[in-house]
């Protein structure tokens, strides 16, 4: 038996310093046009209350910004959506801070940095900002993080017959972790997935791909950011070209996807 | 038996959506014991696994639930690149209660790509990363051995166990702080329901490290004495470590095995490190688990509470249980035996709930002397022999992340 499921994409959000939203990313991915966008240092993440926005670490801001864009495009209330936040590395800067502080003066660990260090911090801030009490999860799957998060979100949408927000993001490496973690630039993508949606921009038909006998994946893309594994899908969405894609959802597990419009 | 039949009939009527899964194997290793029998004995004898903190690298004055012997149990040489305290504990647990053999048999039976692996952790192997920062080389870089370790990211746990078991299905690490290894059951149930796997190996592993000891200490949540869940005079939590695994298969495979009959997941939408003051998020998770299981509150025989012994958690959770359940429901926290094992708390306490069903035994609340006035008659200090047909397990985490699991006895 090869299981399959069909899911609609209702909204897309993107954040990177060069492409701070889906329209700018679509322009670049669609026709390869150089888009003159000055790098944006900090995502607006306007859904966060002002105080939280000032205090929130970058890992939270980029994920929340992409999530907010996708919900706006889908015309869905953030408070209504179960969500899956996926990140391979979490907040690298906070982990660098925690490990460095523990080595130097453990009693000086900041309580705020500690609770912001949890892998579900972006999801937690998102629920607080949007008043969302739905199922909230935060997952990680190394280089296969995007595909694994997509499977988790699509399966939830399919089984529960409800729209689900997927957010995949990773920040750039820093500190002593620079030569350990290869993520070279911050990138976040968000998709609102919905079964049986009349307003889907595109539909994905997903089934399990050929089992590869490849060794475990380490780090997926040229930027080293596992969230960027979504780029072939985003390029297809930008060009509105029906096509087939494959995305890794485990070291020996992949999803074949047919995209149609 | 009539009562049990009635429960099953109710399940069949109301839970067409939630296909129950058989829990065909499970194991847990924690401070209170290695394996199910050892844990059951410690629970029955009310023997706590907590000890005064003796971790020389982290000399914080507190009590901890440390698993003995991890230091002397290196991974097999084939897995040397995965060396960490967390992976050692994962390997110990895999090789307890015959779990490795049961998992391998399932992989052979279904095919490696038809078995999913979903594990939970809060801090994964960050203890090893902390060690790398304490032992930088002369240039301020990680030592070569540390640079080559495959441990410095959250999914290291899932990746290690995936390699160690040779499982090729969907593979995910859930990291929602202290609800992580409860949510693995919900994700696995959906994957099986959607046909993306025929069986799932779920579990969770978290180990003591500086980040959690000093982090919880900075939040003023660590007790200087052994934790006393639900005691009026409690002073915070004791941190612990644990690893546990369960094998989930279609409910028809083994009708005598206990089953997962419902899961509830929710968010507080309130605060990053404090629970919702009225427990609204927790209540939502509990009600969702009951609804999916087709159960009413009065059908629940035992609840393993989150019960961390923090001031806020226990007050909010006690009030929630008092308003939702009849006096006949037996509820307790077992963290006085194990400590708060964070990302492994979900699987550890799911295993306690399964032991309660399998052994007809409900553990009380160790170290509690005089219960908080917020506690209703449901929360018990003493152990009891008790027929447990339906058991719940609560797990709540930072970020306001809640999960409740419902288990029921299999066909006798």
C-alpha cells in the first residue's frame, strides 16, 4: 500500500533578509528577476505585542513573521489554526549564550534566555500573540526538517479535516557553534495547508517516494539552512507550473509530490 | 467485565475517528529503576530515586533524579560518533525489557519503511555541547572529537535511534519542552491512521545537564529538598532524567495489550514559563482526550498528574482535577520517585499509567505530607491496589504546551 493524501495550499509566508515576504520571493523565484531589496535586518512580526517584539529573539521573529504572512494570505485567523513549527537548530544564539555562560559562571544564566531556549519558543510566542489554544507543536528532523514538518502538518490536516499552519525556520549560525552548525543565513517559510479547500492557490498530492538507500542526510541546501529545502516547492508555486517534486522526510524516507493549480 | 464491555461499546460508538492503538511493548529507565519491574517495585515500596546532587560539573545544592551507571556505560564502538549522556541513556533503555528485540521484530514484520519513529526531548544532547564549551582548544574551538560528534542539534536523538534500530519510516523529534514525549503518541496515532506507517516506535529521552539545572534555578523553580508534589509547603521541583519507549500497532494486532484510546493537545496562549492561572489550556487538552476516547470523567480510574511540585503548576492542576473529576477518581504525581524528567516526562508517566492498568496498582504521591488546600479528594498520598481500566497522563510544558493521553485496558 502506498498511502497518499491531497492537500491545498491557501497561504504562503516567507522571510529572509533579502526576500522579506512572498511577493519579493515569488518575483525572484518566478522569473529570476533581480529584486532590488535592501536586506532587512529585523522582521516586523507585527502580531507580537510591542514589548514581546522587543524582547523576542530572532528565531521567534522570523518564524512569527512568516506565519503571520501566510495566515493573512489565507484569510485565516491565527487563533483558529493548529500549527507545526519545525526548526533543525532552534535558537543558535541562545544555545551559544547558555553554553558559554555555563562554562564561565553558571549562576549567571538569564531566566528569560533559558525559557526562550526551548525549541517551542516560536510556537509559544505565536500562541500568545494570536490567542491560539489549538494543538501546537515544535519538531526537528535535521536536514529533513522541512519535509518531516510538511508530513506532520499535512497528516494532521488530513486526519482532522482542518486547516493547519506549517512554519519552517532556522536562524544563521553564530559563536562557537559557527563551525558545527552549517546554517549560513536566516530563512523562514510558512504554509497554510487545508484539505478540501475551495480557495487553495495550489494543490499537493503527496505519497511516499522510493526508499533511498542513501546515508543519513546531514545538511540540505547550499545555504545550509534546512528550511530552504522548501525552495523547489516555492519555485513551482511562483511559476504556477504543475510539476513533480521530491522532498526528504527522513534519512531513508521521501515524499513525492505532484503540484497542480 | 460487564463494566469493561460497556466501556468498550462506548468506545466503539464514540471514537470512530480515533482508531485505538495497541501498546504492544513499553519500557522506561529512570532514577527509580531500570525497566518496568524495577520501577513498579520502587513505586510499591515507596522508594524514591532522588538523591542529593552529586554531579561534580554542576554543583547546585538540590536533589536530582539521576540514573545510576550512565557514566560507566559507553555506547558500542560502532556508535562512537553519537556519544553523549542522552544517547547512552537512550541505548540503556532500548536494551531493557527486551524492547530492542520487540522493535526489531516489528521492523522485520512490517518492513523498515513502514515503521515510524517519533521521539521527544527537551534538551537532547546539549550536555555534550556544554562539555565542548568547557573544553575548548587553545584557539577557542571545539576539540576535534567534539567537532566530529553528531550530537549538537535537537534531532540528534531521533537520528541516533533511527540508526541504532535501522528504522526507515517517517522520523521526527518533537521538542515542546515537558510535553514532548506525550505528544509523540498523538503524532504516531495520526500517521498510522493516515496509512503512512503500520507501527510506530515512540518515546522520549532527556538527561541532566547544566542548562536545565541552572536554567530552572534561575527561574527559582528548583527545590532545595526532594520535591513534594501537591504538598501545601512545597518548594519547587527536583530535576531528573529518564528514557522510555513504546511500540504502537493497530489495535486489532493484539487485543489483550493495553491501548491508547485518546490524545488531547492544546496551548495556553498565556505565558512562556507560567501556566494559565485557571488551567484553561490544560482543561482543553483533558477534555479533548476524553472526547476522542469516548469517555466521561467518571470512567477514569487513575490519572498520572503533571504535578511538578512548582507552586503554580500544582495549584492550577489540583483545581482543575477537583472541578472535573468525581471523588472516586484516583490521581497522583509520581515525580517524588523520578524527579521531573522534562522531555522524558510524557513517556515515563505514560509507562506508569500502563503499569497501573497492567498491575492493578495506583501509586500515590511520594513526599507529600499535607496536601495543598486546592487539592480535592482525587489527589492521594498513599498507594492503593485498584482495578485500573482507564488511566490518563497529563504533561504540560513551557510555552504553555499541553498534552493529555488516555489509555485503556485491553481485552482480558
